[in-house]
C-alpha cells in the first residue's frame, strides 16, 4: 500500500523530505495531506476522521522502517482520487482563503458543488460578476490579503474584466478562478465559450489555462504567489469543466516556479540608497511624494515612512491611492496632490529641490503637463516595479525595491550619514503662505442648497473620534471631495478606484471590506450616477446582513463630466444630466434596507448621525447643490503652478485647455 503525500515547501515545491510513513495509514482510505516545511497545514476530513493530528505530525515508522513515497503513486494502487474541483477548494484552504466572491454557472458547477460540501470557505453570492471583483478588491485593500473571485465561463468571465483592469491599475492582489468549456470544446464557439486567457491577458498580471487536474494545485499556488508578491495584481486561473471533474491521476505536478523572469525585488541597492539619503538630508526644499505602493508594503512601511518624514522634517503629500499611508492630521502633511489636490501640495511639488517618490508612479493626474512637472528638483524614485522607473518622468536616483525594505535601509543610513541637514525654514514659511490660501474653503449659507463639501466636512467631523471607519467611493466629484474633506490617519481605510476611475466600484468594494471587518463602520460615498452601476448589490447587503452605509451626494448630474463640459465645452451639458433618477429611499426599501432623505442643511447632522448609528445597511439620498464644481483643479494639460482655486475658476472658462 502506498500513501500519497503532498510534501511541499512554502513555495509549493516538493521538499523530498519523508514526512509520512505507511504504518498509520488506513488502507481503505485515500489520504489528502498538505505539508509545508514539515508542518501539516491541511488534512482531508476523511483523514481527520481516522487519525489525530499528533499521529499525523509524528507518524509511526512503516513496517520496513522506510518512508513512503512523497510523489504521486505510480502503480495506480490507492491513488489520491481527488477531483480537480476538490483540489481547487482544498488548495484555496491550504492557502488560507476564507472568503470567495462569486457567481455560479454551468462551467464552474463542479467547484460550486465542492464549496457546498465544506464549511471552511465562505462564499459571497454577488449580483453581478463585476461586483465580485470589486468586492474582492475592497477585501484585499482593507486586509492586505488577496481577494478571491469565482465566476463561470463566457459572460461570467467577461463581466469581471473591468474589475481585473481596476485591480491591475491599482496594484490590488486578486486571484480570479473562472470556469471554461471542456477542453474538447475549446475553440469551437461552444455555448458560453470566451477566450478568457486572451481577453484577460492585458488586464492581469498573469493568467493561466489549466489543462490537467494534476497541474491545478501548483498553478493555484503560483497564482497566489504572483498576485501577492512584487507589485501586487490580479491573476486569472481558467479551468475547463472537465479538468474540474477529472481526478488528479498520475500526471506529474508542475514544479512551482523559480522563475528566471519573475523575481520581485525587495531591498534597494545600498549605494543608491545612500546617495538618496544624502540628497534628502541636505535638501532645503524637500518633499515626500507617497503613493499606494507604501500601503501595499504594509503597516510597517507606513510606520517607517512616518519616522523618515519626522527625521527629515519634509512635507509629505499623498496621491489618491496613497491616502492613509501618512496621517493626514500630521503637521507635516500637505494633503493630496494632483488634479484635485491641495494648493500647497501641488505648489510644493512644483517648487521642491529634492523629491522622494515612494511607491507612486507619476500618473498623469498627478504630474499634470510633464514638461512643467517639478522642473528644478532632484528626483529619487523608489518602486518595486522596475517598469515604472523613468516611464513618465526621468529621475536622478532610481531604487527598485519594496517600500518597506527601502525605508528601513534609508532610516539606517540616515543615522550613519553625518552630513548636516539642510535648513528648511524658508521652505516651511512658503508652505505656510500657500496653506494660508485655504484652498478647500467653501460657503454654506443656511437655507441654501447643501454644499457637497459641507456634507463631507460634517461627516468627517462626526467621525472624528472613531478609528473603525472605512470609506469607499464611486467615481466623480464626490470621490474627489471625499479625498479632500475626509481625513485618513491609517492605511487600509480608504478604498477608491484611482487608476481606472471605475464608476460602480464603491458599493461592492465597501461590501468586501465589511465582510472582512463586520464590526467596522463602512461607508460608500457615492454619486447619483455611479451608484446605479452596481446598485443591484444592495441585494447582497440584504442577504448577508452587511451594514454598509451608502451616502449618495445627489446632484442629479454626472457632476465631473458636467464640470469638464463647463470648463472646456462652454457649458454644453451633453448627456450629463441624470434624468429619471430613481427614488433612492424607496429603492433601498424595496431591497429590504433602510433609506433616508436629506434635503436641507438643518437635516444634515441628524441625518448623518442616524446613518452612522443605524444598525443595518442604509441608503442616504443627500440632495446637494447641482452645479457646484470641484476645486482646486490642475486642468488637464496644465502644470502644478497653474492650479485653479474656486475663487479663480471663472478664468478657466475662457482658457484654451488641452484635454487629455
Ligand atoms: C464606468 C465609467 N463610465 C464612465 C466614466 C466617466 N465618468 C467619470 S465621472 C462620471 C460622472 C459620475 O457621476 P456621479 O456618480 O453622479 O458623480 P458626481 O461627479 O456627480 O459626484 C463619469 C460618467 C467612468 N469614470 N466610469
Ligand atoms: Mg452626480
């Protein structure tokens, strides 16, 4: 009798170590045993029924004192008869997956059947596959763990394409398992066949079509490794239905990649780090420009960033994706930069002498016109993704590495370098003057329509004493106002679609975060148009009792589109008015949720308080001033120092702005 043992090291490679011997095996039973570095991580239910964990971890020697084979049985006797679907579910468990966001269909039913038989993984049934992907993003962004999606072939897979692209742009770790038509039908235009691997190639970090059940475990492990290592991103594993049904057999497992082409960097080159520290230390007008990569590098990286900022005394600005990496309440924070960033952040980027870019990618919404971008600064760029270096902006010191490791290196070198620190007195007084412009000021007059800024400022005030709040957004003006008026002192509390700007992201992302943190207050700040793109997910909230709050800043317009039409198309509002809006309160009630209408300033505090305190999910339809524009604004194609404040906005109407 031969015992089949999956003896894998942490990378999933066979370790070759004898871990299990014949003696304790019950010959009637097939054994499913996953071992990593000598520790048993997962044992099949059947096995657990017959052996104690102690027995499994300290197996008795076999009759001949020999270890059992550590590879698949070759003689067909007592083989592990796991189906592909079983392997999928067991491998996910071994990898620590506790939640899957998905939607079933014919090509993925064997996996759904396996999910039905177990209780270790919770499956969240969304109402649209795009929402599964965004929910997985929200789960991933708030926890730091990969989000997992399960969809069927054809339309199931094509519906996740937006979510995959979103995750790719914003570096969110995600593994999406899709069903595919049986191998024999691939390429025949079979029912619900789509070339998922072809379609998702440009919008994933990597993708696989699995051709044999024997390859599944290795492929899934590798998918998680690729999704979570280096610059995180989405990975698709496409599995034909017959591969889900067939048993593992004696197909040799693929070795888990020691890929020559994929070796994510960790620490930066010492010489470059030292040069960077010298430059930053001697700077008179430094700035730290912080992106989402620092959040991806973990809470430890954010702590180190705080230390470096305080040692260097530099102002710190965060990108839209970086909000929360550095406390916005810190005196050195100058707020968000970029198209709708603060006046002080954009001006400081323009005028600095040394810029340290950390985990940020010089996106066009951040840089504005490239030839006007921070023209006189010495630039240092730390990024884990080599392809980002010198992509948009040529830098003086490139450092390829993980933000956490590189920040640790910089802190160490900082104390060693005896070079005297640059005098930043004049710099801070200039920044003080820029701050004095009070670029986020607005006027709320009693009796007038609610200013959207005032709604979010009030919400922020009401949340001031809480540290359990997660905010997601849809896309548009409300997103930018949320970024401007809500403060984030910790990472993982701000979920937004930065790179792709996906309307319909916020509600499912909030859902994913709420599943990860059932006791936190999760609020989706939404627009009247965006919310309709995934509003069906109110049903998912109802089904799982998720108390997500949806705060719609209802201006009856696609406000951001209307604003551009205002600035660049002489106010011709082509198709940006949201006619026939639903009654959002009645709609919430139709889904079995609570709804609330806020129309006037005197209802605001009570209304928002009711929302915050509501035990279950609630949709708040907050009617705001319809034609308000979002400022400050660095118009597309302008440089940072051409930033427009609200008070100067009229001049924009007559400017000849190039549209990007
Ligand atoms: C899927 C998708 N389609 C189109 C756009 C272009 N777009 C950007 S903002 C916006 C309007 C959003 O309107 P609303 O949700 O009401 O937010 P508001 O700007 O009014 O706050 C549109 C159409 C987009 N970002 N995403
Ligand atoms: Mg709107």
